[in-house]
C-alpha cells in the first residue's frame, strides 16, 4: 500500500518539491508518493490529511506559523515539516538546515514572514531584518551574510559585494536577480534550489527514518 505525504501552501503550482521528493522515494525503493495541495486554510487541510491516513507533510508560504499552532508539539514557532504520529501532529523546522555550516557574525535578512522567522534559530544575534512594512530599504553594509526570505525574484533588493555569502530562498525557471548579482560579485551563493534540497533532505529523513539521497534530490531540481 502506498504511503502518502503532501505539501500545503498557497500558491503552490510552481513548487519543485513533488519532483524532488518523489525522486528521492524512488531512489530508496519506497512505495511513497508526495502530492502538492493549494490550500487557504492550513488547519483544516492538516486535519484532512490525518483523516486520509497521510504520514506527514511539508508546509510552505503562507502557512508555516499556522501549522506550528496546529501542532501538539513543535520545535519552533514556524514549522515546515509535519509528522502525524498516533493522532498527534508534531512539527519541525528543517528550514534551519539551509544555513547549516555557514558561520556568520552579522546577517542581513530581507523579509519578516514565516520564511525569515524559520531561519531565526540559525542566524547570529546581531542580525538586521528588513521588510517593506518595517525598516526599508535593506542595508547589508558590514554584513557577511545576506538572506532573501521574500519571493521577489526579479529585483536586486540589496547589492552584494565580494566576500559575502548570499542565500536566496526564491527560485523559478531562471536564476533570480540577486543570485545573478551575487555570482557576478564573486560571492558564495546558496540559491533557492539548493535551499530546497537542504530542507527537503531533512524532511525526508524525519518521515522515513532513512538517509536522504541528496545527490538524487539535487539532480531532480537542477536547471
């Protein structure tokens, strides 16, 4: 019998997660299937997945905080991975794995929504957060790490310089404007697809208990 997991978000049509996770399941010889559902009410959707026998889910914009609130137990106030365990919903923040191995003294984070909040535990104390509803425009002076936690793809919201690490969570059919500018400046870059792989690999392991086939997942989302 096929085991099911899902992605909940709004909008969801452009997500590469189903392609990536289904490739990972196949590589490990698992009869598992990953589906994406565009939903506006995350709480109701989570309950529906439980009733249908799903074993877990990913949660993306704009539902990460609502998903955490729906959990019986959560490791953060913003979660992107759910495990349905004997009638309980347990939430995990695997987004922090995006920044694993990155050492920063001062970061510039663009965006103040669920994506930015999820990365909070992995960011230095002296992090500068910029949003259009708060402090604007972004200023990355004296920062060694720039994180774009918005869906903006076609605008360079802050100009990167050599020596900085740039993490852009946004992705699409082409490189984002920020990633292109960062590569041109000689920065170390983690683009949206690599970020997707890093958090997705951690989700895979939480659901299955197996080591994620990272190379397979990366190949599945490569341009």
